[in-house]
C-alpha cells in the first residue's frame, strides 16, 4: 500500500513538472500567434492584386472667376488590399463663369473686357494611395454595403489655358487626394473624391492702358502658391472581378 502511494505521488510530481515546463511555452506561442495575426480575420479582399479603372465627372472647387467642368479617369494597380500605385487624368472641355465674373461683366463691362482669366485645361498626377479605413454599413437592416476611405499623395501638374500668354503654360507641383468608395457589387463601387493640385499661378490678368503714352501694361492678379481643388464623382471597376477572402 505504501509502495502504491509512493508511485502515485511520483506520477503526480512528473505531471506537475511537465505542466510547469510546457504550459507557459504553449501559452506564449498561442499569444504570439494571436498578436501576429490580422486584426480582422476572414476579411474580404476587394482590392488586392486588382486593376481599378475609375471614370468620373466633376468641377473645380473654389474658383474665383472660372469654374472648370471636368471629364476624368483614374487607373490604379492595387499591390495589396491597402496600397496601390496609379495615375489621375482629367481634361476640361468647357469653363463656366463664376458669379463674381458675371457680376463684373454686368456692373463694369469696360473692366471685364480688360480681364484675361486662367483655367485648368488638363490635369495629371502619378500617386501612391493607402486605405486606412474600411468597413460595412447596413441600410434598412436588409442590404449590406462595403466601403473604404482612401488617401493618395503624388506629383503632377496642370496645363493652364488663357487668352494671355503670360498666364498659360504647364505648372508642376504636389497633388493630394482623399476619397471614399461604396461597393455596390464585388467589382463595382461608387467613387467620390477630391484632388488638390498645388502650384504657383495667377488667377487672372488685367491689361491697364496708360493715359499719357497709350501703352498697355498687363498686371497679374493674386499670383501665389495655392491649392487648386477638384471634386469628382464616378464609378470604380475592379478587374478581375472575383473577391478573395483572407485567412
């Protein structure tokens, strides 16, 4: 009886020693596995390894004398579900007078005739973009839509068009984009974005005629470094159309 009791205690002691040695290692390995894994598991990869083609229409925002009507497109290759590299392109076939330009033409037609306005005929930028936020929303408790918010930074410029050669030309500078996409299907999303181009320019030029000599002196108005912001609405098509699921 005494021998059986001794054997039992020895067996229990061995089990206890094994638990002390191996349980902490197993717990640490499990903790490392959880900490090194993705925060969101079984994530839908709407963008990863896909080409995004995004036609859009828009307007220039905050123009003093002219508002550009834009037809544009973006193309991006999504390196991962979060990072992509791409190109934005837009042209402005027409420009609209702002209320300030219209009021000036009505109140002071002689001054208005002396004014030359500048406008952005073409815009382009190459950029890298990042998706910091993504998720889903339920509408009326029935339909679930996925969305993402993205930002981009790059280098580009604007082709400036004007009746004055002093205002015309291509302007280089940095470009910043912020946008949001709402996925209506696995490979199609509504896309709302703003892109700001930063460069130095004058918004207008007035030609002043000297009363004595009759000479014409062009005077640039508000020439300075500023942000020229565009607002665009369109769709994004992701190719190929299948959506993978993360592990």
